[in-house]
């Protein structure tokens, strides 16, 4: 299956989804939103056990497509037109990333701005090239954050740093992003995909059901009180205990060998 604005590759159990509008710095258009959603669904159908999200060319993603926004404004006579149904569709993709029970790893090179930063933050892990830069540029054009930024960023870096990044729209480099806990790792640009793929393959060997339950618990952890989180952990642990992967993990432990998890 091919897409107009996304490249899709299945590397055994790892799906690689590449935003492919390099001339527009992979800005998020209506077509890209649709293609990205369908590519994620294809990865699930292909039984991928990890997904890499990256960008073609010199950017990961430069945020929303301002040219398309302007075109829609002129066509419909309302400047906010792009921010209604099209933005809701972008938010549906964010939910899909968070609710799909397999790990997503963002491989970020070059420009990562606005909604592009928030798409990276929606992933479970972020690897960034040394040349990567991040910003929450919404305030520069009089907008407020979207695509989950106001949810993800303060949880990653804390309220005060998040406020600074949102309110100034300032750009930070990959090394600072790593220091403040915004991303997991900085690697050389030439090794970005190799090291990201190595991590994705490692995650793909994990018990898929367990990873999915970890995502569910992390999603709930900031809104639950302790009792609710303990109750969720209890339910998830019982589900895990019923799985074939748990049986395999225990058996492998006693047989002193590496487990062969099948994701069931």
C-alpha cells in the first residue's frame, strides 16, 4: 500500500513511517494527516510490534501547514477554518499514537516545531540527531498549543520550563532537550536511524501485551490518585498474569535462558 505524503516500510516487526513532504519541511497538511492515520492502522494490521516515526529531508516536522491554512481561509472566508475539523483530525491521530498498544519511537532530525514537536512528544521515546531543534512556536503567530503539547510537555519537563517554552516560543537544541528530560537520547545525525531502529527492535522483542498495558498506565498516571492507580495496576497485572508471555517469561527465568515473547 502506498501513500501520497508518507513512506511506509515494514522491517520485520518494526514499521517505519516517514513524513514525506520534504519541500514543505513535512508540514502537517490535510493529506498528511490522513496518510499518517492510515499508515499507523496499516502497521497494526501488519502486526508490527514497534513503530518508528520520522521525517524525510532536513526536518522532522515544521508544524501545521500555514500555506494550506491561508488557502482554506481565503476559500471559506474564515481564518479559523483550518483549526476546526482539520485540527480535530490531527488530534485523532495523537490519540491513535497514545492508545495503540505498541511502542512508538520518534527519530527527530533537523527542524521539529510546533505541532511537530508535539507529535514527537506523543511518542513513547524520542531519539534526536545532534542537529535537531525543538520549539513550541504557536505564540509567535498568536496561537495557543495544540496536538497535546499542553499535556505532554509539562509532564516531561515540569510546569515552569513548559511555561517558558510555550510563552516565548523559543527554540532549544537537542542537547538541552535531553538535559531537561524532553527527549531520551541525542545521537549523531548519521547514526540516528540505526540507533532508533536498534531500540525499536529491542522493544519489538518485548511482550507486546505488557508494553500496551504500560502505555495505558502511564496515560492514566497523571490524572489518577494513588488508589485509582493501584487499582489499575492490579487489573493490568491480572491481565498480564493470564498471558502466554508471562508463562514464557517465568519458564525462561527458571531455565536460565532468554525469553521468546510472542506478544500473546
